[in-house]
């Protein structure tokens, strides 16, 4: 992280990033991906509904472990083509010691669609 004040975000900048919680309702293999990944569908409740994305989480998670798991995601990026999949959200995670993704999840069950603050 830079110490340069030119890179500092204002609170208004932070509010532009819409990070919500949702529950993974479907997960499938994504063999066409360049790096090992799954296709996932995340339910954010109303009014957002279910959004799809890819997630490079194959090291720490099995398909059957993903369904029902709550995750945090940025929901206001424009859609992005990832192989044959049009990703609608950016699911968030942190790198482990080897650089593999560990999903960012709430500590307790919370209502789908809740906005991070």
C-alpha cells in the first residue's frame, strides 16, 4: 500500500464500490478457463437477484462445498467476458501463503443483499 496521499480514497470514493453479501446457489466446473476455476451463481436477494461469475477457488473449495456458502462480491462493475462466461460480479477473497484464493465470507449468516459498510 502506498503512502502517497494522491492515492488515498475519500469516503465518497469508497461508497462508489457496492460490495454485497450473497449465497452461492449453483456451482459448476469451468474447464474452458485459462486457470482452474468454477462457474458460480450467487443469490443477492431482491432487487439484485442471482448473478454469475467465475471463481479461481479450486484449491481450497470443492464444488459441493460452495453451494450454500455466503460470499462478498462487488456488484456494480460492468459485465466482463471470461472465456465463454459473462461475469456479472467480482467475488472477493484474500490470497493464502501460496497465493491461492480464500473467499471473503461473513463470520455469521446474514441476509442476502446486505451492503458492506
